[in-house]
């Protein structure tokens, strides 16, 4: 099983070189691992029971992501984020660097870091003409998005995973990681403020006002944002899993958009069915494949053996969490965190312990060390056609 996982993971890491989509590799790896597990299990019934339990846990994350991504896509289709971007009026390079950084930071705490990066890089194209300074601002967006997603349960898929499975709670993760996340943003911003690009002449573009907000876009923005923020409240009030709160918000927004665009045949793209066709479905399937793969290793006891080995050779749990952060600069943080959750249960480290908070922080911000270390960085590379080695040298 370890060999199959290693081969599958290598295929995911080198997907561009091999011309294989990582979602397909992840799904194939998951099925192969569970077939092997069913052969090695005491009986087929045991394997089926383990798979059913794993599927129930994984589906919570998948439904949560589908709901969140659809809500964000609906708001974006209505140009709702113009309410945020239109209020950025400064053109001073150094001031703009800090403004972009903290707007992205707080935006990413509510949205996921990938969506925040797409929104902010799109904004940069309207604010700043193509230049080295815009590339610098793009790097600021990536760092800010990763830092902002680490301190809330809905800001990053890894913190969402830890939250849904009970390793962290909303209030504790905000209390414990807000200040470290701000520091992890402020230090790079201070260093970038010293660069020649940030101290050059002001640059501006005339494209900012070219896009108009869709009718009732402000209402859709308010309801969509409220739906996302209400999810932790829903969980606290009802005790039901977070994905139920997300589906509640999606249902409300669905009915709302159907009502406000009733009879408007030319605005079908503003409705949920069209939004569902635009969300990153293959990304969700990638998460599904990875999480099912990791759960097969957990069911086989392999992750527990790895945890025992690490405990014997690295007794300091802080070093283990830090190593996860370093590894996330190269390896996708979703399987890293999923494996960590499988290795250590709540009896090893209780809910809201320093270990789980450090895992959330390191996995969330560690991807900023390399541009390819996070989904936000990869999105920035693709949108701005940034060369990896060029940005790495910077």
C-alpha cells in the first residue's frame, strides 16, 4: 500500500511533466488502495465498514467545499467583490503594497485562499499595468492569502478539515493564530517595502471602473458573505456538521437569485445552475481521492505505525508540526494534514491543543516559502504567467 501511495503521489507532484491530471491520479490511487485493503482485511465486511465510515467523514468536507465554492462563484458572477476593490483608492506603491496585503488577508479569512488570490490578482490587473511591481504585489497576494486562511476554520481547506473533524474549534483557532498570522504577513511586507519596486513612482490603470456590478449585486454579496460567516454559528447553535450550515446558506442564495432574476433569460449565468458548471469540480475530486487514499492507510494501521516511529525518533511535537510546514512548500498540504490527522487522534493530542494549532498554522503558511507550495501560488503563476525560477530568485 505504501508503494502504491508513493507512486500515486509522485504522479500528483509531477503532473505537469507527466501530462496526467492530478485529480484522475488521486481517484485511481484511492480505488487501488482500497482494493488492496479489502484483500488484506480480516474480511470483506470489515473493509466495507471501514470504507463506509471513511466515506461519511470525507463527504462532509466535499459537500462543504462544493457549497462554499458555489456561493463564492455566485457572488463573483454578480461582481459583488467590487464593493471591496472599489474602495482601494491609493496609488502610492508602498501604501498600496500594505493595503493589498491586509485586504487579501481579511478576505482570505472568509473565502478560501485560492478564491481570494483570483479576486485580488484580477484587481491588480485593473490597478497596476504589467510591471515588476505588479509581480511583487502578486507575491504579496499569495503570502497574504495563505496567512489569512490559517486563522479561521473556513479560510483554508486544511483548517476546515481540522475543524470538521474536531481537532480545533472556531474561537480557539482565532484566538491562538490571529497574532501569529498577522506577524507572518507583516514581516514579509516590511521586507518588501524596502525593495526598489515598492519605492518607485506611482502606477495606475484605467480599467478599474470598466466592469459594472450586476443588478442587486450588493444584496447577493451581503447574503453570500453572511452565509459563509454564519456557518460556525450554525454549528454552535445546532451541533450539526458545518456542511449542513453551508448547504443552508447555498439554498437561501439559490432561492434568492432565482427570485431576483425571475424572467430574465439573458442573465442565466447569474443563477446557481450556471455557477455549478464553473466551479473547480476537478479540484474537489482531487480532495476526494487524496482523503480516501489517506483513510485507507489509516484503516490498515500504517499511519499509526508512522506516528509511533516519529514519536520514538522526534519526541518534540513542535518539530513534527514545523516539518509539516516545510514539507508543504513542496507537497500539497491537504494530504499532509490528512495524514497527520490519521497518525494522531484526539487521545494523543486533545482538541485545541498547541499541536493542532501549530499544524494548522504551519500547513497554511508553509506553502508561501515556494510559489508552487500552495494553490494560491499556482493560481498566481497561471494568471500572471510568472516563471517559477524567476520568482524563486526574487
